[in-house]
């Protein structure tokens, strides 16, 4: 923010930074062991690189001062320090740290093969980039490493996460820079001892600047700061380039008695836009230029997949400057329904929320794809709010209907052969099924029937109802396992031999539990059994009379996007009819979907095969071919596609 008006210090300490007489000076400025400087990461941490001995390990001999350790410190009374050894084969020593941004450090290192320009991850110790390029002609900002051509006047940015070149710019001059810095939209290139260019990436304008030959400039948000000697001593000045023209301003005379390094008396806050310095009277100043500052931007991010069985989802976004507040909105990718909104206050360079995978009601969200949108307001009120978006894959959440093979959110198909062995075909998310995953457990009686469903017992794995003889059993094979007669189960009840159709459309009445539909053989009446939290079923409710006209009744899943399971029926003429589920567990009046469905020996509402979140259908014809019908979300299906060319009539049943 523009540094004007009255300000109140949030923390005060006494330290003679120049003579080092105060007891806390060395810990604030330098490592007591090596005398190296701490560097600001921009997200509230400090980092220092130091050489260390290495023990013999991994085929490398023991050596002294041949490894580099990063000490990462959170300052303050409750701060902690963690140490990470950089992963490098052979000798590695630190010559000079060029810059630090978030989780990355850029430095010149000495190796057995010579000097290298190195970028490392201070959290994992991984070396991300090592090149023979002179480090001064490279610059780190966020997750990008910029490299200047010494001949063409161009600069290119590499994404450190992927190694891909993501941007190339012409600086618009004959400058062949030997020194480079980047802050937000600004690129500083030192062309010669007395000339430089500051390039505005948004306006695509290059501002040429004349510099004192002995100056060592530092780039800020739209300005270049530098010190030079004149009649009064060492003077600190800035050149403001935000207007497209260089505008000089003098800040003060620096304290230079007993000073061995300019860093002791002045610096630029790359992430806040201010210049701090110690004047000739040893007073500390923090000066801002006022006016418009750069927009708030996300300069790096870490948004891994969410495995909720392992830990909460903890994404991170590094910011170009502080945010006053932030909001993270999570939506189901297909339905667009908001499942959770997280908010926070001031974020100093880093937004790091934690999501437990639950919705606003405290229930785990279903496995699958979700979108996230992060918005943040700049603390200085300058520029538009930050808004970035992306997707995250959630596993380990609530089981999706018929996702038996694991937790990818795609529907899977069960089959039983003529010997009673159950196998599984996993949905791929592209509209097809994988190769057969043969069961290995005990076989079922061949008269058994199966109803794959959702999570019946709260373990976040999809379960299977099975009618074995006269019994209805709730089998719990576990996530990713094929159900067998030896899988653990709970007896739901007896007398189920009276039904010739059993199917589950999913959650019909909207209470969050998978329901069951059954047709009585003798009367053709259709009954609704509401699911419960402990895999039991509520008392049956008749929802249809004399449905004997249907040769097949199929639990189709949610066909119209209202969140309720729906039913399909095929009559003797081969006409397919649709029934939408209602809040009471009943169904609406039937609607004709289409004719020509009488040639199929099996129909299965398999769940989402295509990855679009809609309920799909598979069909087997009498020749043994398997087809997939993609759900459209409006109660209809797209054109069928062959997903199995032959052999499917060798199975006694498809479920």
C-alpha cells in the first residue's frame, strides 16, 4: 500500500545492525555459524543455505563441506526451523544466493563439474534446474525461472514444475543483458555498466534507464532502486517507470561507516513495494512510492489431488503481494453444485487453506472431479481482486454409486460366469470398461442375483446386495475388491425369493442412503425399500401395481440431474419407458424413451462410464456384443457405442 499517514508498528526490536552489538542482531541478519544472509521467501519464511559435511551414503563417499543444507525459518516467538539437505550427486557448495521466491531458491553453486546456476525446492530438497548459464542472467519469480539471451535481447520463462518454456519476450532494445531481475509484471535487464532496461510485460513497453557505473540496482514493483556515491556520500535513489518514462526520486543519504555490504543498510521488498534503508543518522526508514501498485497475482501454486483417507486437502497459492482476505469455493465439476466455501483473513504472500473433504453439512463429498475458485482482495486496495480456478480429483470421500473398483467416481460392471464366480470390469471414465478383473474368492450359487449400490455401512466403499437362496445379504468386499461368497456380509432378511427383480436406482428419496426396488413375482407389484445408515432397509412401500408388462426393470441412476434415482422398464414390444424418482420414494408417470430395446438380453444402469457425471447404460445383445449408451442428463441417451465385440453371452448374468 502507499506508505503515507500515521502507521503503528506491529513489532519493535532494538538492534545496532551495523556494529552487531545487540544480542539479537546476528540471528536477525545472518546465520551465526556461517555469516551468510537470511533471505525472505515472501510467504513469511526466511531461508539460508549453508555447506555441510556428508556421510557416506548411496554410493557417495563421505566428504567435508560438500553438501548444501537449506535452513527454513518462520520468524517470531513461536517460529520453528527445519533443515533440508539438497539432493545432489557429488560436491555442491554455495557461492551466492541470487533470489528466493516462495518454495524455490536460486543460487550459484560450485560442483565437481564447475560452477552451475541452480534452482532448488527448499521444502523437498529437490534440484529443479541446473545449468551452465551465468546465474546473473537468470531471475526467479514464483514458479518461473527467466533466462536472458546475451545476443538477441529476448528473455524466456521456464515453468519449474514442468520444465516447459511458457513465455518468451523481446525486450524491445539492443540490450544483451548480463543481469536480470523479475518482480511481477516488471523485468529489469542490465545492458551495460551504465545502462539498463525495465520492461512492462502488461503494456509491452521498455523503459531505458541510465545508471551510475558503480550502482547495483534492485527491482521493485514498477521502480528500480540503487545507491551511488556523490558529494553528500552514498545516496539512495529510485527510478519510477510506471508511467512509461523514467522518473527519478532521491530517498536519502545512507549510513556507510563500517558497512561491508550494501544489504546491511538498504533493501527492496519485492512482495510489498517498499524500500527500507538506514540513513546517515542511523534511523530506519520504510518508503513507498505511492500511486498505483501491481495487481494481486498468484505466482505459484500447489494443488495436488485430494486423498481424503490419507489427509485433508491442503492446497497452496503463493501471492505477488499480501491479500486482505480470501475465499475458496469448491463445486462438483459436473453438477456445478457448491459443496464447500472456505474463507480467511489477511494472507501475507501465501493462501494455505485446509479442506477436510466434507460439505457444509459435515458429510464427505462424493469421489470424483471438483472445481475450485480462489478469490482474494489486495490488502493495499490496488487493482482487481485475484481470481484463479482449477480442478481437483477427490478420492477417499463418499463412495459413488456403483464405483466398486476403488474411488475414481466411475461406475463398474459385475458379471457372474456359469460356475458362480463373480468378476468385475472397471469403468474407465472414457465410456468403456477395462479388461476383466477376475474374482479370486469363493463362488456363489448360480441362482444368486446381485445389486451393486453405494456405501451401505459408512466405510466409504461401495457395497453389493446379493440374493442368495431366500436371503438378502449386504456384502462389504472393501474398496477395489471383487465381491465373492467369502466376502464379509450382513444378513438383511429372508423371504427375498418372492421377488423376480431387484435393482437399485441409487438414492431415490434424497435422504443420502441407497435404496432398493423389488418386483414381486406373483403379483407384479413393485416395492420401494428405503436405505438406512447401517445397511438395513426400511419397511417396504408399494409404488407400482402389476408391472408384469415389463420384461426388464432397471435401476438407472439419476437421469435428469435432480439428485434422485430413476427407473427404466422394457415392455414386451421392446419399448423403453422412463420413471423419475420422487421425494417419497415413488415414481412419476412413465414417459416413452424409444423402441427397439427388445433385442437385448441384459440391461444394466452401470453408473457414470464416460466421466461426465451422468448415468450411463450398458446393454448386451443375443450375439454377445456389449454396448454403452451415454446419458444426456435430460432423461435420454445418446447413440450406442460398441464396447465389447463378442463373448459377453458367456456370462450367466450382468449386474
